[in-house]
């Protein structure tokens, strides 16, 4: 089923959500390239840009404010602190108003020229969302690429939700997909899994890795590792099952060893030799126990953070605040006008009451 195209004069709108964290170097380049693509490929579609400043410490917010002053299509949300990319994406979805919504990175690693192809796939081929995936990781450290591939192999074996290797957050979604994602309000978010969980008819476009246009990546190996753990805990309970099976296995082994020791003691006595191996076994089993407790602790920690019901993000400022007066010097003439209007309103209310009383009196006489 093809997506219904609006009539001329009432164009479809695409909301472009861009999460920003210290992207003062990339933002001007991104905006210029997006405007070029919009003017060249989207004459039949209107746009809105939603930039989410995730607690940047550079001039990112100043650049966003300047863009708002010169382009009415630009909107922004500024967080009170750094809440993370997942929170920024969710905030952008809540603010978006377009029939179609896309996520893009400000560093231009998500090629804007692919957006028209994604849009046509939804309009003409009937897809609900079009995602992108990298088929190469050129420019990345080999160790990071290796662990990334291993992560997708592991998560797809232990999770019921399929996650595409190399998938990016860069995707174009219809409004019904957006509403489905917004309905999942968990605090600990893993969007790649959420996009797969909600389902819908999805098409994948492949492209080769693109280097950053400017600046440096904010994702270190440690952060990516923790993000991978977030995905595993969010979309699989296999680690809990594995720790339970491991505990059962060691219980069986221990029981067998006890039986062997009893039989050996009855037959040949109880020699004192062998204590080094016993100590090694104790340390080994203790390590397994602590590892299993750590797995359980991860799930308990996520449950604890969910039941506290804290907000996913806190907004410090938006483009709407730029329209409010910033001075404490109030215009006295405006105050006088408000007082005059208030007095006039009170006079009208008194007149209405007198008329109502008069009508009630006439009704009694009749």
C-alpha cells in the first residue's frame, strides 16, 4: 500500500531531528548541506529542523539560536545537562510535527543525499520506515569493528528482536512508527532495539562509512561497551538464564565431588594433600558466583531506575523562550492598557447582571 500524497498547497513535512553535543564545528556545515539537499531534491516537501542540544559546553547553543533567528524552519531544545543521545532522540520525537521524521547526526556521517531515496521508498513502495546500514567500517579502529560485529552476532542469538548489523539511527519513519516509539517510555533506552521491536514494514539502504565532516567522535570504546550492555540487558534475559544454568551445573559437579571424596575417604583414608587445588577451585567458584551476581545486579539496577519514574530529560530552553521579553523593565503604558481593559470587562459584567435581574423581574410580573 502506497503512502497517500497530500494535495498541492498542503505539502508533506519532514522533521529532521539532530542531537548535538559540542558540535560547534559541524553544525554550520550540516545546515548548509541540508539546505542544499532540500532545495535540490525536496521542492514538493516542507521541512522543520529540530536540534537537541545535549548539554553542550561549547558554542553549540549560540549557533542554534542564530539559526533560529534567520530561519523559521529551525527549532531547538536545550537540556539542563548532558542526558545522552537516547534522551535527545526521544525529546526530538516528542517535539516533531511532520508526517515523516528522520534522525541525523550533525557530523554528516549520515549522508543527506540519501534522504530523497528514503522518502520515495515510503511514498512509492509502501514502506513504513526506511533504515540505513553501513556495509564497511573504513576509518574505524579494527578492534572496535571486531567487537561491533561480535556484538550483533551475540545479540541476535540471545534476543527475540532482530538487530541489523551496521544499522544506524539514520532512518525515515512515518508518523505511526513515531507514535509507536513514543509509546515506549522506558528510562533506559536502546533505540536500535526499540526500532526493531515496534516492527512495521522496513526497507534497508546500504552505504559505505563516511568520515566526520569536523570535530571528534564523542563515543569512546568504553562508552560503546556500556551501550552494548544496555542493549543486551534491555532486550534479552538470556544472561540471567545462563547464570542459573551455570549455578545448577556447579551444584551437580560439587555433589559428584562430595560423593567421590566420601568414597575415597572410606577406601584409602583422608590424606591432607591436595589443598592447593582445593583453594583454586574455591576461588574459581567464587568468581563464578560474583559474575552471576553482577548479571543479576545489572537487571536489578535497570529495574530500580525504571520504578523511580524520573524524567528522561529536563529542558532548560527552547526556541519559544527567545520570543519572550528578557528585560525586567516593563512598559507602563501596557500596564495601563491592561488595567483599562480589566475595568471595562468588569463594567460589562455588571451591566449583564443588571439586565438579567431586570428580565427576571418582568417574568415575575407576567
